[in-house]
C-alpha cells in the first residue's frame, strides 16, 4: 500500500481533509519596494522565437495575473504565466523594466 491509501480523509474533529493538501499553499504578495524582479531573454524550445521572462516574483496568483495583463498592454504583445514567472512574447526587457520601476519594483536585467 502506498502512503496515500492510508491517510485520513475525514475526522469528526476536522471534517473533510482531502482539500487541505499541504502542497497547495496561498502565497501572500510582497509590496513592490521589497521585491527585486529579474528579466531574462529566452528562445529555447520555442522554435527560435524570443520571449522575455519575468522571474522571482513574490505575488499571489491574482496579483500575478494583474501584473501580466499590465505588462502585455505596455508591450502590445501576448504572454502567459508559467511556473511562477511571466512570459511576454518578444524582446521587451527595456520596456518591461521601465514599467516595473514606475510601479515601484527593483529590476535587474539578466542574460545577453
């Protein structure tokens, strides 16, 4: 038997424990002035197309979606959120850096 087959899923004290998965935690957003965001350029695995990666964000899922929307509007480009980072289509590190600095973030441009 695996470990998951023997775990308690319901108790009279705590109720249904199946939704209390320790792997799913809510992240609390840090204020912009307490964060340093790194901007990378990448094209690996994308058929030679360049994307700008916005990494090391300490934001909740809702705040990350809101920031991604703002950055896509600033760049006039598409993008997505994957693995706790924002991907913006195209080479837009300078524009994104300016927008993030206006919002109060510290920005480091990495990569070549």
